[in-house]
C-alpha cells in the first residue's frame, strides 16, 4: 500500500536551522540543502512533504500517495494559487507513465 503524503509550503524562516527536520523540505530547485539567504535576497519558496502532522506555520497544498518531490513552482506562474492548482492536478493524475 502507498504512503499518503501531505504536501505543504512553509515560510523559509520557519525551517529549524540547527536540528534534523521531522519532514522532507525542498528549497528552490529541489535541493534538500537550505540556501544561504544574503541581505536583500528574497527567501526561496519551501515545499515539504510529511506523513505526519504539518509543522507550525505550514499551509497544506494537498494529500496524496505520489512519491515526492512534487512539481516545482513555475517562475512564470501567477503565484501560490496557480501552484496549488498544479499540485491538485498532479495529485489527481496517474502515478506513473505505466498507469
């Protein structure tokens, strides 16, 4: 049986800096290594997945049994509303090309 993951966004500043995360988080281009935010830079969008409760400050994007990572946010998309729609479409689609 497949695992059910909760996919979520979480503000960059809510990611614990000095401890192991109880969930998987991806930064920018699906790197699991946090980026160093220099002065004047916007923090990256952080997408996470967990089988457990959402961490504090997280906003759920959807729940499904597809293996992470989800599709990345598009730089040309109109924001989180459009990204939410792409996650919903991805979760509703087939699990693989074989299905």
